[in-house]
C-alpha cells in the first residue's frame, strides 16, 4: 500500500493516448470496508500516475469501471479515496473482477476472469514472503561482516535471492506475453564479464563501466509500449541519460540519437516518449548550456513528418525557438552589436579588446537590475586590471535617466543604448527580462550566459585561474 499524489489530467494527449480497438473494458471491483464513496482507475505513465476512470462504490463495496475503448496494456491502479492504492495488470483480458479489503490489498485479493492478474498477485505475495524471510539475514550479515558467521548469513541471502530469480525465469518461460514478463526482462541486471587485463598486466579499470553502458538497453524491448505504462521504462531512460553519460551537450546529443534510433525502429509511442522526455528534460534544465540539446532535438525530431503528436503550429513554434537559441549557444561567436555610448561615440561589441567581456543587458528602472548592479560593479572593479571588460546595453530609451544612473553609480565601463531601435538586440539576444549577462572570451565566443550577477566574480575568478 502506498500513498500517491494523483495527477488529474484533463488533457494529456500530447504525452500519451488511449486509442484502442473494438473491445470494451469491464473491471469489477469489490472493496470490503468501503461503501457509498468513489474510487479511481489510474495507470502509470512515465514517472507519474494518471486518472483513467472513476466509479461509484455502492453500499456493499461494489464498483465497476467500464468503457467503450480498450485500455492500453500496462500496470494500472485501483485508487481509494484516501489515495492509497493497489496495482493490477491490464493486458488482453479486460473483463475481470477483483475483490479485496482495505486492510491487506494484496494478501486478501481474489481474482476472477484474469489468469494474468492471478499470477501477478501470486508473485506479489511470493516476493513479500521472501522479503520477510531475507530481512533478518541481511541485518545479521551486516552486523557480522568480517566474522566467520557472516558466510552462513550470506549463503541464506543468496539462496533466497536465487528463489526469486528462479521464480521470474520460470514465469518468463511459461508466459512470454504477460506484462509482468516484460517487466522482469526490463529489470534484469546486465551480467558483466570478468575484467580483462591490459597489455601492461593491470586490470582494465574502465571495462565494467564501458561494458555496462554498451549493454544497458539489452533487456529493454523498444517495440513494447506497455512498458510506458509501468515505472520501468522511464526509470531506465532517466538512469542512462543522467547517470551513464557525461553531462555535456555533445555527449547527450550523441546518446539521445542512439536511443531514439532504437525507439523509432521499435514503436511509435516509445519513440514519442523518448523524444518528449529528452527534449523536455534539457529544455528545462538549470545547467548552463543544455539549451544546445533542445536545439538538437528540435532540429532533428520536431519535423512535420516525425512529430506526429504535435500540431503544425506547435512544431513551428518549437523550431522557431531553436532558431533563436542556436546563435546564442555556448561556444558560438556572440552576434555583434553596434550602438552609441553615453558620450555619443559609436561602440562595437566585436571591437572591444578585453580578453574577457561581460555583455550586460539592463534597465535603470528595473528593480532586479538595481539589486544586481552593485555585484557587477564590485566584480568589475576587482577584475578590470586582469583583462575583464563590460559592454553594458541599456534596454530602455529614456536617455537622461540612463545617463544619470551611469554618473551616480560610477559605471566606468562601455555603456551603450539603441534609442532608435536599429539593432533589434532584444530578439537577437533573446532578452525577455533584465538583467541578462553573457560572458565572452577574446574571440567573442560565448563561454557563459544568463548567470546571476552575484555569481559573476566567482565565475570570472575561476575562469582566470583555469586560463593561467
């Protein structure tokens, strides 16, 4: 029994669909201990749970879920008003009944009409029993590590673990089409061979990692979209993308292409989920530079012939967003800006000779800018003798107010403004709020962007130290 946050989603066709065949589903539930209330039929999808249907519980604890479209296969949830739930399997048999009580959902469950669910509940009870058996042995093993008695407890643990593994293997062999079989396969750990030795006779220290990474998806069936409606597929995908690869855009893009190629060959719903998950994960990432992954995904997969789940208007918006961001990615040469400074002299960003340039977009009326400017000023005063300059672009056009702020706050760097709106700098640099900070090297390549003013000095100190 677990408590969950139930996500009541009115529209989630953009993530998943419940398109089915001609057969209806009819799931009868009897919940002893409940009456005159409601319960819900939900399903796992990715790392969340969604409501699929609602049923009224009568005075005898009976409820019926039914619909005129067949449910997609996976692990579903019978959810109580208290938000506690138990899981059932939905596969080919979609006309069955479950009876249980609110004290022991799994232990006291009775299934009729679904052999797959009977076996599923048998497995859950078996695992629960084995967990009870192994727990004291694990505690005793941890307590006696290093002692002769530890081997006895370890043997007991291994014996019980083997019973569970044998149970799964036996089930897989007998029932290859079951949902739980797909889960057993997907969660099977990769067997890593013995570490080979290098030419110098030493063990290859990276072999295990490289082998595990290369075979990470061996047990995932990319053609089985039932895995999307279990917690398993999302967990594997997230583990690989976040823990198995270096978190830099080039590495992420390469691995994303590998995964999506598998998904595209396997199943359109899994392809859709992989594209959506990777795009969404790195578009919303707080790690600087990950917008390069979003650009890669938008250019390569959000096309009219591939992104079948997105309408043409949204595809246009996604690709247009990528078009805006692409020139501003880390490593790109910053677009040049030519404007008049506060003395009426023409200044060009690319002409600035400083080894490092802090490109600052700000507004003298902006509250956030007023809080940030002292940090920028302090960092500049400490770093200007070490090759750090500032090219500050005022985003507003009240020149008198701008010049007054410069004078009062002694902003003795290059201050420019575009009072006649000739440069279109807002669109070019994606300025939707202020302040915005880009940091450029001597080649005017972007090495950092949109960092907080309070982080500026620390970042530049680290950059100068690394360069030295």
